[in-house]
């Protein structure tokens, strides 16, 4: 009976101590590896901390469709990381630069996959409101394009939602 | 001939051995960050992390997982031996060894998860959900003015429920043991005095 008790105690102690001792022996030259292995540091340095960071989409140009009162704003978006990103949404409010008048809302139509270290063209659609059209007619009568800014820009990149405080200035073609 | 079987113990032992095998493939708890940018699959028997598709193993956690595999496997085998011969003199010791192991596993696992969420909140300032979905915002001092939120989804998987069933069966085996062991056996059970006690009592006798 006492032998059985001893065997069970040894089983308890041995089952816990042996694997831990094994791991300690394997990493005896650097014990911090037990908690933070080298591969973890490599992944972090190669992916997140590779000296690069996500840049705001770079404005390329815009076009418009008079009949549907929509404009397409074209950007370049670069993925500086060593892994693919999925751009789920990009959305922003569009405001007239001169009069600070809210013109509407622009958003990405569909998700865009941006491969590692590549730049992809993304197109945001902007449907302007009736009040925006009235604003164009009253304040920008003879203009073919107005300067506007994208504010409250929100990006959903692979499930990480980034709200950017910066504004992007764009030139927006309008119906005059 | 003794034909009594502790069926709760027998079912418990089967569930423990099944749990060991299942847990090597299916986690008890899973956390997903973003669109599977980071995935943590955890159980006391097998834990792994993947970061943007790259798999990560933390040696200390791996050692603890191996310890759990050994202990739960031993508990399952010992419980099965006990349950077939619950009236033997050594059975109580076997039961005492085996029935607590799954309970400790479940309790320590949940405690570990709770501690992990507390550490994440206090050290990094964001909430990690234990279950359900949550949009956690990183502290602004970490993000240089940009607001960064991460969608996290956590859930307990069915092996966790299976583990709780195993715990229930093992505790039921312990309770049932008291019923199937004849009460007159209690009178037969004698405690072997500790060596120190024996020596001191013999010395006392000599002195008297």
C-alpha cells in the first residue's frame, strides 16, 4: 500500500518535473527562450517591426458619372509588410475644402487583397447628395472641379480597424 | 468473488482517455484576432499560436502540456483499474489519485485564461474576451494618435464541455465509491502509524 502511494506520488512529481526539466536543459544557454522563443522574435521583427508602417492611401485622381451623380476617387495603397493584407473597407466623409460643407460619403465597393510588399489601386465610390449638388450650383457655379477633403477616414485592414486623424485633399470633378 | 464495478469511474476513465486524444486535435478555447491575423488555440494538453500563418510554440507551455497529457493519461488508466476493482484495499488510493486530475485541469485552465486577460488589460491596456466578440481599442499612447481597434473573437469549444462532463463523472465516481464500499469495511480499515509515532510510543512504553 505504501509502495503504491509512493509510486503515485513519484508519477505526479515526475510527470510535471520531467518535461519542465527537459525544456530547461534544452534552453540552458538562454533561459528566456523558454517563454519567448527566437522564432517569436523573428516573426515580430520580420512582420510588424520591420521598420515599415502602413501609409495613408495615396490619391491618384478621380472621375465622375453625371447621370448617377457618382464620382470615383482612385488611390494607391501600399502593403509594406511581409504578409498579405485584406482591405475590407475604406470609408470617409467628403467635405468641401473652401466652405467646409459636407458633400457625402465615400467607401470602397468590395474587399481588395494586397499582396506582401505590393501596391494596389483602390477605387472609392462617392455618391453626392442633393444638398451637395445644390452647394455646387450655388457656390461653385462655373467650376468643373472642386477641392475637397476626405475626413474621418476609417480603414478595416484584415480585421484591424484604423481611424486616421489626417485628411486627404482631393480634386473632385462636379456637374456645373 | 468481487464483481462490483464503479460504473461512474469506468465512464470517467473512458472520458478521460478520450479527452486526452481529442484535445491533441481540438482546442478547449480559441481566440481569433482580426481576420485570423493571430489565432490562439489552447487547452491544458495542447496549445499553439499562429501569427499571420506562422505557427509558434512556447517551450514552457509545451512542457506544461506534456505534463498534463501524462497526468491525465495516468489518471484515466488508474481510474479504469480502480473502477474494475473498487473494493480492493488499494482502490481508495487509486481513486484519490485519479478523480482530482481532470478537476484540477479544468480549474487551472480557466484560472490561466482569466489571469491572461487580466495581464493583457493591466500591461497592454486592452481587453481580451474570454468568450464572445469584442472590439478592443489599443491605448492611444501606443498608436501615435491613430485610433486602432482590433476585433477579437473567443469561444470555448466542445472539448471543454466534454472535460466538464469528465470532471462530473470522476466526482460521481468518488461519491459512488462511498456507497459501494460496505460500511463494515470502515471498521476494517486501520491506519498504519507513522514511523515517528511508532518510535515515540514505543519509547513512551519503555519509559513507563
